[in-house]
C-alpha cells in the first residue's frame, strides 16, 4: 500500500460510499452522493451537469482511506492481534458474535473466515476500503 488514501475509480461509487472531497473549505468527510451536494461549488456543478458528469469532473479531488484496523473495529470486530508482525497478518479481528474472523493481510488482501461448524470456509479477496467490506459483509449475512 503506497499511502493511507487513494483516488477511487468511478465504478466504486455507490450510495453510502465513504470518502473525502476537496472543497472550498478543505477536505470534507461524507458519503456519496450527499457529499457532492455539501460544498456550494460542487453542488452547483451537480445541479448544472448532473451527478455522474459532476463526479467525473471532481473525482481527482476525492480520496478514500485504505482499509485498516480501525475500519474493521468500527464494523463490530474486535482486534485479536492488532499490528501483530508475528502472526503474519497486519490485523486479525473476530466478529462480536464469533460467527466469523477477518485478517487484514497487507495491501488490500483480506481473508474472511466464516465459522459454520463443521463447514468452516475461508475467502481471500482484494478489498480496498471500509465501504467495500461493509457491502460484502452484508451480502454474506454478517
């Protein structure tokens, strides 16, 4: 991972997507699409061009935080091995009800273990940010 933030692709945007946008008052946190309407200049762009075209114009001023341990905790996991170098994982979390575990393996690689005894399953995916992980967990019923 090259930094804490990255510029998202337009295909990543969905309702509830968490991001920051460069506005006339500095970087503003919010969720898409409401964040486009918060700054007067951006709001005028959206009203004039429509949401998709405005997003294309301002995307270079939008940034998203890479997935990290604090994001995993905020979704109901507790960190079992925060920043553990010995385990080979950057962060390892267990969901609050014990139904699954998550391993942040570095870069954007995430391992999700679903504890369905006796059929425990493990999936390793590339997940860039909290919004993406949140959607995936919802699809998995977690």
